[in-house]
C-alpha cells in the first residue's frame, strides 16, 4: 500500500511544478560550487596501502611453523585452529575489508 502511495506522490511531484518566482534559481546560484573529487584516487591508494601493510603484518606475525599454503590447505580440510589457517584467515579478512571499503566508497 505504501509503495503505491509513494509512486503516486513521486509522479505528482514530477508533473506539478510549483511557482516560486525564481526562488529556486536564486538559491542554487548562491550556493558554493561543488568541490570535485580530485583526490578520489588518493582514497583508493590509502586503502590499498593499508591493506598491504595489514597483510604484511599478518604474514610477519604469523608463526614460522605454518606457511600460507599449508594454512589454506588446513582450511580446506576444516582445520581452522592451526597456525597457518589463522594467518590465512587474517590475510583474507584484511583483503575482504579493503574490498568492502573500496566498493562502498564508489559514488
């Protein structure tokens, strides 16, 4: 029911122009110009760099006994509490968070 009402109200708002004697145009002209996202690439670089640092820290702080490949193998075998599996999960989580941040930042 509310979807139908919403559609009706939106259609009426598009079709019926309210006379404002140029008020809307004056307000739009008095607003400061929109700032361009000139540094949009900077956000991507910062997120990528922090992801690389996080992944490097996960590798550096992971125990020497377990390698990454062994960790992913352990995860495939449902052994999630081994040292390599925890390191593999940490790196995967770091990369996933960076992807989510970059995807949500798109305009």
